[in-house]
C-alpha cells in the first residue's frame, strides 16, 4: 500500500514535470522580487511591531489593524470583520480573472514571551509570544500581495489579488469560519506558507483535528457527613480520561488524543458538582478522526453512567488535513530554486547554536538550503492547521521557510528568532517566492489549469463539512 502510493506520487511528479516554465516573462518576476527588496525595511518594521504586540487568538486587534492599514496605504480595498471575527479581514486589489488569494496569520501563543535573545529571557513574564512565527507569516504574505499589486498598477499583470488576514490559527480555527462562510470559493488558487526549520515546497499533508469539551454535572454533598447523597462530577471526568487512555491501544498509530482538565472540583471536603475537560483528537485524515470521535462520545456517556452524573459533549472546532497539490508544489519549488537559499552570517549561526546549546539540541546551526522536492509521505508528521479547510475548497499551495534553528517549536527559541534577522531573512525569502509564484499564476493559464485539474480530480464527490459550530465564532468579550 505504502509502496503503491509512493509509486503513484512519482508518476504524478513525472507527469507534471513538463509544466511550462517559459510562459512567464522573467523580467516581471524580477520586478516582483524587486518590489519586495524595496520594501524590506518597512516589512521588517511591521513584522517587529506585530512580534511586540504578541496578541493571542481573536484578540489580535492591533496586529490586524497594522496589516489592514498597510494594505490600505498601498491602495487595497479592505473589508474588516469578515466571517464574524473583528480581526479577520480581506484586502483586495484589481479586477476580473484570475483571482489569486494569499493567507496571512498573525496570532501569538500564550505564556511564551521572550526577548530576541539566545537564552530564555521573557520580555514580560507570563505574556504571550510569537512561538510559531506568525508575525513573519502575515507580513511576508502581505508583502507578496503588494508586489503583485504594483505590477497590476503598472499594467503588467491582470486580475484580482486578495490578501486574507486570517486570525485565530493557534486556537479556534479562524479559517474554518471563513471557509464555512464561502470567502475562498471564488478563488482560482490560494497560497500560504509557514515559518519552519527547513525551506521547502510542502508535499506533506497535516493532521485533521477535532476540538471538543466534555462537561460532567453531579450533585454536591459534604464529603464526610453524607457522601452517599452526592454524585461526583470528578468521578465522571476520571472515568472518562481513563477510558480515553484505554482507547489508545485500539486506535491506529497515526491517531493522537490529548486533553487538559479545566475544572476538577474546588475543595476536597465537598463532593464536586462540576468538572470539565478539553480534548483534541487527530489523525492523518478527517475520515480517520470520525470513528475515534464516535468512540470518545460513547466513553463520555459510559463515564457519566459509572459516576451517576450527567455528561455534555460539545464540539468547539477542528480542521481538515491539508489537501496537497503536487502541481502547485512543483511551481513553488521552481520559484524557490530560482530565488536561491538563505545565507546567514557567522553571528546568526552562533545565535542559533547558542539556542541549540540552551535547549539541549544538536548544535547544527541554521539550515538555509532549499530542500529538493520529495515524494509525499503516506502520513503527515504531527500537527494541524486550519489551512486544511481552505485547501479542500480551493487549490492551495503551501511553502515552508526557515525562520529558526532545529530546537523546540511553539517555544521561546522561535519567539527569539522571529524578532531578529534570522526570522526577517526567512520572511523575505518567503515573500519573494510567493510573489514570483503568483506572477506565474497570473501569467501562465496552463499551469493554473493544471493545478485546478489536479484539485478537481482529488475532490470528486467531496462535500465540505466544517467542525466549527453553527453560529458566530467565539469572539472573546474585551
Ligand atoms: Zn503556526
């Protein structure tokens, strides 16, 4: 099975290896790259601002506004507060076909504030930090959109460019609401990238995920005087998590289940009336998540019966695995190779090695090389993204660019590098690659059609069913 899918992949790669590289005027691409080079200083400034704001999911007001204003100053028409999220926006320029979209994230992670320093040193203890490099993500994508706009304004490209300001990637699956509300459906192609420890056109998918809450409601009583009159919600919760841990032996090795107990009683001398656990379940494909989810529902019901309490199971959000587009990956790869690898100074390499020493990682330094295009793995490495939802409604091209050395991700080293030249260099390379690729997508109808043909083939009979609940997104009250 494994072998077959690998063979099929090579066949597909070979089939698309004849993609026309000559349909685009290289001068136009050079101008796109030049437009980014010209704006480098202001892009770095904008990224550093968002790095310092470090706002978490759906609270990214200053970050979203900084990006929106930048787009407006560049002549984009900006629609704020789309899909019911005050921090989500669409910036568009141009008119008519083709319509090319590009995604930009900007949310931070709680509790990992860090200075741009190679030792663990919070900027503000306990505050959020950009441990996934989304400050770079948003600005690189917007910079690429602006480069395309400049060519449109000069009459060198025709069509519509649309930058999507997509909040709440780290929690809440903001893009799933935007997909549910149909904001991507008229795009010809969509692009995205992500900060990483290696540079490559991505051909591996991500994990599908479901995010849910289980609550237990019992009856309070004095824990010593008349415990027989009480029913413990924590008993229900414990029976549930025990059931989850028993289930681990009977799921596929690709399944991941994790939970955090949010409420488990207040004091030992009261039989707890209420308990709450937050869970995620993942697998390589959405189709694999579904049967696990069903088992988890049954475990919650069984646990409630064991404890004589009530249970409530609420799906909060989730996302699909990324639908990889190999034709698109090939195009990204061509542009990556055309632009060339990232070159680091000795000081930057030493900064990276110092981080690796501090985290007990191998002292390999930074890898700015461009990895060759590989065959997709049958199962993705661990991790999920709401780009997955977008990729099932519009062909989506995905790139990874080095912005940090190999050490801990979603942690202080990524925050540190994202606020200095290592992160900035990755951001600029990503921006140039995305801009050059968009020039191809505007100019070369044949490649665009090949990307769309692969997408149509892979989504035959597919119906999009988001995990996010009906109704508006859970926007926090300020
Ligand atoms: Zn991320």
